[in-house]
């Protein structure tokens, strides 16, 4: 692809970022003789024709949203085009890094610098709101820090424009779960105050080195957003009351953009903002709510139709557990992707029938690194004590698929569709029927557990008290590719209120660690009535699996 000419004008250079949804290239505009960035939506290669139309519509909406905003702190969009069967966006090239990368590299950002960054992001948001555009995905990965000192807001991919017809499904909540405002989690329409909440969460992450409401799963993270207060700020200095004001649960009680801008300006000068005092509570309030013990959705418990588009599917996979719920990690460095997968229905915790279309992740500036583990080419793929086809002798009708995340997987047929679950934590699903049966593959290069068996034991305890009729069928250690591995198999009853596929279900979850310390989880779920077929498919998939 490097060196290719796009639309007869843009010569592609090196790739400067990639993920499950797309890739960003450095390119040269051969007409105007300038450097640009081009965003290629590679996800269009893996969806149906109808969903390609949706992707194109969203791409045009992103370009249109950014084009409506005239501000130096918003990345300029030059062009949107179709090339090689997929949409591309031509943008201003920003030499630098994202705020997410800065936090990752430095652990945290100094408060006055964070206030300066927040000030420019707020100015970009004010310009966007004045143009009738809500960003809806403000987070560290979408804040760019130029080498020249500029701060720019980018990625209006899920922006909402006043007067435009919606191109998301009814009831969807779109965005990164760590930075969703409480009113959005509750299913209410977002407003400018929702973007300000996300700014507050972004600044919290910048100065503390961790997102304020990150918990062990999307479910518990959403609970924290709605019901808990963030842990007290330890490193925010004069920025602390500003962040606290932006993170007020009730959008009506948050400062407006003008007030927030004044407070950020004072904090950037090292002064405690005078206007922030009215937002400081008179006493700390502990609203911690433990995880629900009643049955809740888990693998195979969809909230609403979500398949066929590059959004989280109905279903869940394994969960890389961070720390006990509500307990801060002490004496540990942050890991990139502690939560591997636990898709939840929003209705299960706060009522209503809203589908959750979310990404829970530690931001990495819009780029996704491939795992470093490699398969041993000298060994025949397989799992202990199980026979079956080799890589070069697949069952009739089976196909090998190369995934954009770098791995290859064998599937029972061409009709199995790829559905992106989480770009940043490299989670992807394959399903033949919209999620009634599905395979999930996930990777974590900084797992919280050194032993896959301990990890699955912890998962077994978590879900055992939440799923109706939960029964652990098997939990055992095993060896996979000469590496320590473990497998959990269980059953439960999915409820009609939680899924389009109610009734008895089964699931199997196998985890192993590569020599480089990457934890892979391969998870499969389906109805109990045809589980034997699904289980046999899972064994073949394990044999044909190849790491990047």
C-alpha cells in the first residue's frame, strides 16, 4: 500500500497509526505539494454491502462535522473520498503525539500543562457547539499535542450535528465507556454539558495517570459513572476543583463552557480558580455500590441488535480482572487492557431497553499495537488430548481468515462475519447469525494475572452469582502450544429481557500466555441445544489459530 496513489492525488507514505476500524497514513498531496494525513477505513473490507453504506455515511458525517468548525484547535479536514471500495478522509497532518500517549509515557501530566491542554480542548468544543456539533467522544486519544505546542481535538467520527438525520441505530449509546457522561449512560440525549463531562474525565486521566471510573468491566464502569464519585485527586493541584466541577453527575449543575474556560485559564497560571469554590461539596460522599448479585447479562445476552456493523456485538467473552470492585490498585503500574471483554445490556443495571455500543479501553492515541507473541511454525496447531484436522487439512467448507489485528483464524464458512468489539484492546468477534453463535478473540499485553487458571477462577466467581441457573461444567489447567493454559466451560439461562436469544446457553473460554507475556482468550458461546456442534467447532478453531 505504501507508495500507492489515492484518488490520483495523494501519495501514501508510512503508516502512522492503525486499529481495528482503520489506518492513518502520512501522505503527500501531489497537487498542492503538502503533507497530509489520510484516514483509511479498513473496517469497510469486513462488513456487508449495506453496512458499507452506513460506514460511508458516518465517514461523511465526520468530515462534515469537522468542516463546520472553524477553529485552530480542531484538526482540519481537507477532503473525503471513496477509493478502492472504501471511504478515506484527508486531514491536516499533526506532527506530535496524543494526550493518551503522553500519559502512557510520562505516567501523568503536570497540572498547569494539563490545564493548558484542557483550555484549548474547551475552546475547540465551544466552537463545535456554536456550530451545532457535539463531539460525543472526547478522550485522551482524541487530543493531539503538536510538537509546536499546539493542542488539537480530532476524530469527530461519532459527532452529532443538529438537523442531521441519525445514522446510529435507535437506542444506541456510542462512545468510550470511561468518558461517557452519566446522562448518556442513562440513555438521555447528550448536550454540550456531556462533552464537558468527558473533558473533565480526560483531565482527570491526564493528571492522575488513570481514568476516574475505570472498573473491572463495562458493566461496573457504567455503574461507577452513574452512582459513584471519582477517587480524590492526588496530583491535580489548582486543577482539582475544575475537574470536580466538570464531573458533577447532574449536567444542570456543571459549569457552562464560559465559566469552565475562565477556571481553566486560572489553573493554567497556577492559581486556584475562584469560581470553582461553589462546585466543591461540603463533605465527601461515598456512594459506592457493590456489583449486583442478581442475574445479569453475560456472554450470549445481547441488549439489542448490534451485529453487522463495526460496533460491539451481543455477547461477552472473558474478563481480565483489574482489582476487586471499587478497590484502587496500589503499587502497580497501569496495564493497557485489563478488561478483555464483558458485554453488558444497559437495561440490566439502570432500566430501559437501550443497546450499549461502547468501547472500554485505556487510550493509546488512536493506534493499536499488534501483540508480540508468535506461533511456533514447527508445531502442528492443536490442543492437548484432542484430535482433529491440521492447519493444512481443514474440514470441508472451513476457511482461513486473516484478521486486521494480525492473527489468522479458521472458521466454519465464508458466511461468518467479523464484528469489531474493541479496537484498543484488540477484541474481535466472528458470528454466522447475528450473535446467537459467536467466537470472540481478545489479547491483553499487560494482564493482571500471571496464571490463566487463576484468571478464569476469578471470572468463574464473578459470573457465578450473576447468571441465572449458572453451572460451572469444567475448570481445568491444560497445555496449549507448549504454554500454560486454562479452560472454563459453563452453562446458564439467558432471560428474554436481556437478549434476543433467550433460553439455555453454553460457553467455553480458553486462555493462555505467550512467551512474550501476551494473554490470549478464545471464547465461544451458543445455545445449549446444539452445543456439541459448537464445541467441536471450537476445537477446530483452536487447532487452526495463529498469533500475529
